[in-house]
């Protein structure tokens, strides 16, 4: 994205390319609630030299999601902005931040992967594609029942995650913001989504070594699965988290077992790829920790 059209075009050329002509209200992300936009601006301080690209990604996302709202009544654009703010907290690169802003556009709007690649480059489009449900890309048949669709989407999501570690991180950030706002969903959806989070996303965060995301995803899942028990059980989060995993997978089963048991995932060496992603994340994390320590030392 750093050398994409969004980074190099003049204001008028960008508006034409992104089909934003006649939309002055979107020029400065005006359709994004100020608090969410300010949070993203603060979180992306380390991308200061690429602020124009981030701003234009917000513009395009806001235009694509115009008129859409979430269950809590907020404009839908708040979700991708908050997702990218979580990613920025992890100091992810520019392509990942932009992909976070656009991650729901192909799934929920008329924007295409070609549009994203044309504006922000193929790397961003590839991450967005990896985070888009297969059923929304026309890969699965519309006649399939919801449980089968979810199963196929899980497998396709895991396959995509094997190709680029950033796809995993965007998906985790997306799920974390959804969990933070899950109270606005009906109870049966809260339980289904919390179980899925415990089953798939908590162990993914654990496998990558992103402890902050792992802990918050687990805590939120337990709160929705066992709201009463959590108040009564000493050390409830750890115990109920373990119980939730047993309920989701069964005794002696785990995400690792599923990855090895599923023929497609096993043949693609997905467990090995996820182990490689963990090393990439740990290296990324250590680099930022070292930079923060150096900055602290120089200012003291």
C-alpha cells in the first residue's frame, strides 16, 4: 500500500479512482464517529509517514459501508475502524491496517477485490480475500445449510491463514471487536459465537503467541457462556475456559487434533505453517519491544 495508487495520486485523481466524486462528506472520514477515528489516528502514530493511505482507506471503507448499521445502532464503519485500531495496537504493518479497514467490504458491499487491489495494491487485496467468507465469494452453494456453510468457511479460513500470518491477525482482531460488542446480539447467537471463539479463535491466538488477544477472547467467551458460574467459581476464568474447551471439542480433542485429522488441512501442512507464523509474530513482537526499550532509555 505504501506505493499504491492511494499513496501517489492527487486528491482529485484519488476521488475519481475510488468513485468518491461528489462525496465531500467523506473527504476527511466525516461519516466515522469522531471517537473511533481519533482512536485509530492515535494508534497508528508509528505509520505517520503513511497517514494519507490510512485516511484514504477510511474514506473508501466509509463510502462502501454507507447506510449500514450494526446491531447496537452504530454506523457499520465503526467496526472496521476499531478492528484496525486493535491491529495498530499490535504494531502491524500498513497493508494489514488497510486490510483491517476494508476486511468486510467484499463480504458486505459492492466493492470487489479488484477495486481494492487497484487502489491499495495486491498485498492488501490478498489479506482481505483471506478474511472473506468463502460463501460470500461464491465458492459454496447457496443451498447449503448454515452449519455446513460455517464448517466450510472455517476450513477455507484456516487454509487462507496458512498463506499469510497477517490474515490470522486480522481475523483475530475482527473477532475480538465482535466479542466486545456481542451483548447487542440475541442470546442464542451470543452462545454460538462464544463457543466458536473458544473452539477456533482462542487456540489460534495461543498458537501464534498473541497473549493479549488470547486472554481477552477467552475472558469474553466465558462471560457469555457461563455468566452465572463466573460469579461463583474461584479462579473462574481459567476453570470455565477449560470447561468451555471440553464442551466444544470433547475430552482429549483440540484444534491441533482437528488440523491433523482434516485431510485437506493436513495435506497443506497447516500445523507447520501456523508454527512458522508464531515465529514471525514473536520476531515482530521482539523488534517492537526492543524499539520501545531503546526509546525509553534515550528519553531517560
